[in-house]
């Protein structure tokens, strides 16, 4: 996969579709590598007529690791991570893109739209929240799963990942366990970096409340949230949609804190229709 120098980081990325098509920038969540955006999902978006870009955030995957920095105090912010995304667009010579983020990636996407309005064609925030601590808070079970000590071995990583997926996943669309194991194994083999998870979590925990700033966003905005999400509960999605003028909220029955393959067709249709508004 190629890499780009962006915002003093090396950012690993991958693209799908034609560079002449409208660009879509996919921003992944906490500890998630670019492969967490399923290839089938990316290919479907590209087949719908878009140039899809997925990438590793800083401190994860094959992008720059900041191991000389402790997580306390937080060594970087979600704003820094949004600037990484803008720098990646610069490196690809893309003036503006449809910006899509999931979970922490949704927080980064919101921050991107606030800080870089001229680079944002449309905004999509998936299973995310505004930074207001009174909304979107996890259930005790989901929080306990998130805070489980990081694994030390490949086998431990796979077992923990499967357990977490059961807690935070979609009750209406139970995950295929073997598929889940394969993804976790591929992520471990590609780049195992628990220290980066801690620093990204510190960035989340130190994020500001973006509610007021989201009121300045003027691009078409779609908020997608699972009705059964236990990690970022649906009030986070509702608050995001309420904060952005004219935003559309799609609440998905049976969906938790993941994107079930069974929903790819529906979600790609929703995204494509959203992007084509402009």
C-alpha cells in the first residue's frame, strides 16, 4: 500500500475506484486500522461511482507511531488527527472530499468539517457523538469491554476481540465468529500496537464539546447510528444531528457499534444518495 507525508506524519492509505470520481475519505475509529473499513464496503462505494480513500490514523497500523510520547498528558488531539486527514488530501492533490467517520473517526470527521469547511463536500458521522459528556455514554458492560487490558499475544488478541465484538456488536446482525477472528488476526499480523490505542483514547477523553461549533457546519450532513449501540449510545447520534443545521439522522434497528455486512447495500445506497446532493 502507498504512504504519504502529511502533517509531519507518514500516513498509510489505500484507494478504490477512479481518481477522476468524487473522492470519499473514510476515517476509522479507536485503534482501528484501515482494513477495518471492509474491502467489500469500499468496493461497493467505488462501484457506485466514487474514489474511496481509507487510511491508518496516526499511532495505528502502518502510519507513524508516536512511542516517544506518553498518553498522559494527551500528546495530541482529535484536531491534530483531523489535520492529518487534511494533509493526506493535500498529498493526493484533492481539494475537497466527502468526509465519513465511524466512532472516533466520526469525532475526527466532525472536527475536520469544523476546521476545514472548504475541504468538506459533505459530512457523514457514524456511531459517534459531539464530545458533550452528557450524551452518547457507554453502558457499563461496553465500557468494561473497552477498558479490558490490551492483549500481549496473537491468541489473546483474537479471543479478546471476539469477546468485545459480542458485547458491542449488533444484536440484530450477529457477527460471523470466524470472519471476526480472521479480521483480528489480519490486524495483529499487519501491525500490533497497543500503546497507540492508549494515546488515541487519551485524545478522545480530552476532546472538547463540539456542539456549538457544529452549528457552523453548512455542508449536507448525514448521521447514522445503531439503535442498539452500547458503546456510543444513540443519544450521541441524536445530539450530533441536532447540532448541525439541516442534518438527517438515520437510526438503524438492530445495529450496534459496528457495520454489519448485511447492511452494506443499504448503507452504500444512503451514502451515495447523500453525496449526490451537491
